[in-house]
C-alpha cells in the first residue's frame, strides 16, 4: 500500500523546462573489490589504467564504507538509504524458489523509484541480489525500467551460465555445456596439466553481455536524464576469465600455483593469481568503455560517475591470494568482517566542472549517503525521505567543508554476528561473536566493545577501550539506539538490549 501511495503521489508529468539538463548518474559497483586493488589506491601488480584515470579526473575517497561486509545487505543499504540496523536485508540469504535472495518488499522505497519520479529512466545491469522476478524485490518493481543480468547471487557464481535475465525474460547464452560456479577437477585429472582445467572455460562470457547492454542503455537514453546502476559481477569468484584476457598476466611470469579446490570453494583454475588480476583489469576495460561512450555522445559534462565496491576482498585465500596482491593493505579484516578491510572500499566520483579533478577526501561516508546525495546533486533535496539514515555529501563533492560526521553505524547478522560504530574520523568501536556457532565462537563477553583510534592505528591493532571509557559509553549508547529489531535477522543479545530499553 505504501508503494502504491508513493506512485500515485509522484505519477504526474515532469514539466520542468529542459529536463535533459538534469545530470545523468552512472553508478558502477564492483563486487568484492578490495581497498588496495586499484592502482590509484596503491595496487602495484594489477593494471587499472581507466579507473586510475577516473580518479585523476575526479575525487577519491579514503574513508568510504560499503553498506555491509557482504553482497545483499550492502546493496540494500545503497538502494534504500537505510543503515543495516534498520534496513530490510541484513545478511545474504538464499533458498528461494526457483532462485534468488531474501527480497525487498513493496513498501521499501529505492533510489531508483525516487529518480524515476523525477523523470529519470533507470536501468540496472549486472547482479541485483535483492529478490527474484517473482518477488516484490523484482528490480522492475523497484524503480527500474530496464534490467539485465543476474537476479540471484548464487546464479552469478558462474560467468558462463546457461542464461541470464533480460527484464523478466531469460536471455540464453551459448555455453554448451554451461560452467558451474562450484565444481572440482574430474576424478583422476592431473592438477599439473593445464588441460585438466578446460571444463571450466566457457564460450559466452556473461559479463561481456552485461557491459554491452549497459552501453546500449546509455545510447537509448542519451536525450533524457538516466540513472545507470551497474553492479558488476567482477571480481567475485569463480575465477572465470577468457583466455585472451588472461594472457597478459601469464606473461608476468609470477609464481602461480594452481587452485585445485581440494577442500571447497568455487571452480579450479590453473593460474589463479593471473586470473584474478585479469578479471580486475577486465572490469577496468568495461569501465573505460562506459566512459568512452559518454564522451563520444557528448554527455560527459552532464554526467555524474561513481565507482565503488560492495565490500572488501574475499576471505577465500586459496583462490584469491590477497596477501600476494596486498588487497587490503594495512587494514585488518576481509569480506564478511566489520573490521576495516571488510568494509572500507575504494570510491571515486567524477563530475566535470563540479568535482575538482585529482581531489582526495577523508570524509567518512557510507552507502546510505547516496540516496540523499543524488537527490541533492540533481536539485531535489526536498524529495529525500525523512526516515532514511544517510546524509548528503554533495557539499564534500563540490569542495565545501562538511566537518566531521557525527557517527556511522553498522551491524551484520553473519560471520558470528558483529556490530560497529564510527565516531567522526577518529574512533571506531566494534563487537564480534554476537551469534556464536560451531564456526564462530562466542567472545568471552561479546557485548564488550573493542575501541580503535583509526587516525593513529588504521590497522586496528591496539584496543584502547580501557583508556577511553567515555568514548566507549557513547558508542554503546548508539549500538542500542540505532537499531530496530528484525524478526527476519535476529541478534538475540542485541534484541534483548532493545527490549530492555
């Protein structure tokens, strides 16, 4: 009902003069790209010339945080402007038939719906992960006029599947047979023979089609304002990359022991380091194609381009050698953790004539900020829903001083249960072990807050809680006041505190 009322309120013709003067928005979201995996963030082995160029032409963030340390809840924060203590989706959760994840509901208002109401044509290209096409989370029911890619995260584990989705219709791919995302070497196969890995090479690379359709969307909407949401598949494993894209990194002559999937994981690869680097470089190529087309069509001056990642580098070290690539640099933690390496992400924004080229900011910002920021940048800040948690960072982008953020809140239902709060630029409190299991043991006292001074200790190596009781007390208060109990994603220890309040 809430969404129906929303639609009726805004279902009026767009009458402003020169609607095309509203800036286009291109939001590119990498999948599991680490903080230090781009050249402009210190990467030395992986080549990313186009994204590095983007950083030189825009603003680079050093303290940008994704919505969550894993895919679906991070995207939910981005789409709805609600932080993870209030958002609908708070963890990855599959098991929906015939495919898909825990969905958004019709009452959830997304940034696409808000932009659509302001005359934008909205398209999503890549991995959705917030509900299959039969659910209320269908992207076509969440503000998008065009959808192409995967609505299911598990389906997206293979880059060579049987099909992907075009709006609500299956788009067949020429993979015969399709390559699974999870499979091992054939029985008796020699792990030192490159030919043993041929079954994991397909013919029709899904990411190529996603990029092509994103470009087509830009061409089709060049005369009117558009919102292109491009949640890339890359570099999330499996390690699937066409041989022609892999070859430049084979020439690097790295020591590169095969990933044979002896225990678990995604599909094997004979040269996993080269494959991972090649995947990120392929993402860079896709980004370059988008930027070149925008320039070719004469849209660059009126187009805001955002590039970021949904969370940090995968923790699957047998497949992705994050130590070899120094993927998170000095930061602690990986995907699935609320320590910095799991949730601090690269973020770059370009808007010619508005955002200063080559600028850098350490303003603390999170995915929930993009909803109010986009509405602010297009001149409609009053359309921002009152119940969201994000703040507009438009002034930061335009070179004005916003001062320090009061706080940023995160919680995560997975990986043992975690909760964190950032105060300004300096302090960060974190709790872990809130949902113990066989894999994730309960902390001695999981409600104890670890405190880190990120200005002095970005590696989160020294817990200074005992020396700063007043800071800890303030963080503990926010850990109670900033969350709403979710029946779908309970955290009993925290829910009990909320009941007592």
